[in-house]
C-alpha cells in the first residue's frame, strides 16, 4: 500500500445509477457479508457503527442482526446517498437505524459502540490504519471491529488467453482505481492495517461471487460498474465510452464466459474481524 496523504477520489462517482449499482452489488455479496457478521459476533441488542454506509445495505443487514433492541448508526460523507439509505430503513420498518452525514474520522460520536463495521470504505481512505485507530476510540472494551474490503490487485491472476474481453476489463478497472488513488490491495492490507492500528490480530476470510449461467446477475452488475467508472476512465485517458460500449457489455461478457467456459469472477472480498480486550 502506498503512503498516501490524500483520500482517493470516489472512483465510482455519485450518480443515481451508482446508488442503484451499490444496491445490486449488495445483493451479490449479501451472503458473504451475513456470514462475516455471524462469525464476527454481531448479535441482538448491540449498538453498531457502520462506516461509509452508501445506500444503507450494510446498516440494514446489521439492523436485522441486532434486532429491535439494538441500534445502528450509519455514517457517510455523501449526504445525498444517505437520503436513499434513510428512506430504505424507514420503508423496512427499522426505527433504530439512523444515518449521519460527515467524515467518520472527524465526526463527534459516542464512545460506547459494541461494534464498528464497514464494507468497501477503507480502500478510499488515505491512511486506513490511522482511520481505524481513531474509529476504535468509539468502542467499549471488548467491542468488535469488522471490516470487509476488496482485493483488486489479485484479480489479475484470473486472466486467461480465452477471455480477452474480461482481461481488458480487469486492466481498465485496475487502471482507473489506481488513478483515483484507491488502495488496489486493500483486502490483503486489512491484516497490516488492523495490527498497525494497535488491534489484536484479525481473523481473515477470502470470498468472491462467481458465475456462468446466462441469467446470473453478475454480468449486468459488472457492466453497470463500468457505467459508473467510464467518466473517470475518460478523464484519466484510459478508455472512452465508445471503447467500453456499455449497452452491449453485459451480453458480450456473458457470451465470452459461455464460449470460453471460464466463469466470471467478481472482485474478491477479504473480511477481517477482531475484538478489543474485555
Ligand atoms: C463503495 S461505497 C460502499 C457502501 C456500503 N458500505 C456498501 O458496501 O454497500 C463507499 C462509501 O463510503 C463513503 N466514504 C468514503 N470515505 C468516507 C469517510 N471518510 N467517512 C464517511 N464515509 C466515507 C463514500 O461516500 C461511499 O458512499
């Protein structure tokens, strides 16, 4: 991981389409995150801080884990997306989920959380270990720290001569995340970040959705991810909207998968959790 002094530009942009993509993404990674919270020990009655809530999917999942006697506070720097998050929490009938706009590293927050969780957020922070050190000051003793993030650098290992389109997408994707200043190897770096933040060594898992069937939603999701990435790809001179040809992309990926008989691997996620001493 590079020693950055600035946060990454939010690589995926801030469009309404991006909010939809985050929800679509959550559906594909839902079981990964649920298994993660189960083994982390998120349980009924807990008070949980969700870092970088986006459209609210992680906070809504946590709300199910903590039940009506627990509480969830979700934070995001983007106040607009939190309106979607709050509407979704209200529509689901969760009276115990609240969202607050601001940078989680500088907001005034209580110091009695039972757990702090975050998915796909540390990769955008200039110094994730420093951020984590600050965040855990909001935990009670014995509190849980649980972060899930993506490992984009390892993605290159799945390129294959029979999948030129997927290989190209991987290269474009890595180039734009790198250009934006995001940490490409955030997943593998979670271990070091926990240890450098002074936390007990985390338990780690590595998971990724994969698929091949024509009706698998991963094809559309990957194409929509490129829809969000295209503005920065153009700004950085990596590729144009014409090169990417978004409207036919999902179908072209699916055809390549069917022809090559190589399943599509979505970005791998690494989960890390630990607890403070009691
Ligand atoms: C990729 S989204 C993930 C959303 C959600 N956690 C999920 O997995 O569906 C990352 C979110 O983190 C937010 N974010 C990034 N840095 C932040 C910070 N320092 N404080 C609060 N939110 C932050 C971004 O605005 C963005 O909405």
